[in-house]
C-alpha cells in the first residue's frame, strides 16, 4: 500500500460518531454493518452478531443517526448515501481498522454500494442483504416525504406493550424470545402510548437520499468482491450481469434476511468470506 493516504471520515464531513454494538475478538476479521430503515434496525444483529463472532468476525453494528440511539443529523443532505458512507469510515478509523468487510441490509445496502464504489481501498468485501441491486421508486419531494413519514409514524402507536408485541408476533415469520430486545429497544412509552423512538424526519431524509443517489448508478464501478443474499421472492433485476464478480445466493426468507434465516445467513456469509 506504500505511503498513499487512505481517505478518512473527516475528509469533507464533520465528525458524527454513532452508537455501535460490537461482538467478537479485537483481532477478528472486521465487519461493519448498517441496518435497514425501520424503527428496530439498530438491534438487527441481536442474534446474528454473536454467531458471526463465533466464526471469527469482529462485528461492529452501527445505530444510524435518528433511527437508532444515535442523534439525528441536522442537515438533510447529510443523509445522502455518499455522506453516510463517511460515517462508516469514521467508525473504522476510530478503531484503527484500515480494511473491512461491509454488510448492509436494505437501506444499509444502498449505502454499501456507494461506499465500496468510492473507497475500494477500504472495503475488502461487500455483503448485501436483499439490498443494493435496485433503486427506490418515487418522485415525492423531501418535504412531502417528511409529512408522509410523520403521518405514518403517528398512526404506529399501541395502547400497551402487550398490544405491541401481539402485533410483532404476527409480523415476524418465526417469533422467538431472542428477538424481543430488538423490538423492545425500538419503542418507548410516551403520553400513554407505545411509540417508535426513531425520528420520522430522519427516515424521510434517508429515503429521499436514496432516491437522489440510487444504488444502480454504482454498479459499473464496483470492483470489490460482492455477495448478494436475496429474499425468496426478490427479483435481482440483472444485478449479476451488471456486477459480474458478484455471488448471488437465494435465501428462504422475506426481506429481513437475518431475522427470517439467521443460521443460513451466517453460514453463507462466513463460507463466502472463507471462515467456514
């Protein structure tokens, strides 16, 4: 690598250190994870993180600004995927990690393809969990999206924790107690209702950012190894043709691959990384 300076998070963006959760030994192979855009994303690896660590990975899961415990960003343009990618570099820099595997689900995959296209010297492997292969449809303005997200979030309220978890158990394909921390951490009690902790405005800004910087515009610039885990009914839309080095595996799951198929996800990821 010589004395060529690697890009750092502070190059063009003020520091914004997110809350993270980590599993595994400090000398394990580094893997940084960014979750999907939903209220319970920051604990998405509650089961899979420890399993990946057992296979030799040092897993660092980011709680995104305004979505998890990390405070929201003040500038809506900071939610562009290329700018959020710098937060990933910041997380790596803080830990002295030069190169790392990046894994992203949904929104996280959209950030990951931009990160890998811009900084292949930092990303040595890209893992997309039903993500990064297609663009978000829609032509709503940023303000329109904020109003819609705020309206949807206002309606997502429950009279009690029991009512909320009854809804959760109906949503999850295979409910088990290990998932409870993920869903409980996402919510809080306010004015007698169980409501999301997440900022609706941050969610809208993030969604708008992906429409402005769509994943597909990166595909012809991806040079790093790529693993795409597809949900059972997903259409990869010619991703393997656009990214010929990609390995595409279909998983018996819905969109939330790690929740529906944790063991299969761990096996496919670690085998592909050579840790099986």
